[in-house]
C-alpha cells in the first residue's frame, strides 16, 4: 500500500490482482449482470487510483472497497435501467453456495430472499464476503451489536426453515 501511494505501478497492479475477483463477485451480486460487474470493477480501481496518494487505511482493503463497489454497482444498475429483483442480485452468491452443498439453488434463493434486506446483506457479507463483524458494522454504518443482532435473527430464521434446518447442528 505504501508503494502504491508513492506511485509504484507494480504495487497498484498487485492490489488489482489481489482484489479484482472479490470486487467482480460483489459487483455481480449487486448488478445481477456480468458486463455491469466488469464495468464496476474498472470504475472501482479508477476510484482507488484517485484516492491512493493520500489514502490511509484504518481497516482491511475489503472494508474500504465494499461501499465503493456497492454504490457503483447500484448506480450502474439504475443507469442501465436494470432493476433486478433481490433474487437476481443474489444469484452469484447462491451459485457459489449451491455448488458446495446438496441444497438446490432455487431453495437457497428462496430462503435468502425471505430474509429482510438488512439481515440478508449481513449474512452475505459475513459468509460470502468473509468480513468480520466490526467491518460489516463499518460498512453498514451501524454498531457491531446491531450486526450481531441481524446475524442472530437471520440464522434463527434459516434454522427454522425446513429446507435449511438439516444444515445446522440440532
């Protein structure tokens, strides 16, 4: 990061290669369209490049990038007139999760779409994006206790659903 701030293009390239797949997956989750996700990827790193000379990270890079990607992805979706449903926006996350387990993708989408938006986003940030609770709180601009509460209620709802109950230890 220090080298990238100093203008070292190889250091910036290393940052790009380290975070590009994560940014693309997240952007695809928000846009629901792979081409838009690639546009968001490009815009995210242009934004980062503009911030680098004075950027001082106080958290992980993903914590800094998450709201940038979310904002750019939502803007791209609005700009192109694609108001995809929550199911379409979550399809990328569901595809990854359903490949790793026996639950059908449609069931997973249905269960996730039944959660309130704040709980659904918290679950995806925690388990798909592998973010820490305090990082989720920073991104969502809520206290860590609120993140814990949202996660607790979401997991309780998932445990109560007959399609997902067997995946939780009884």
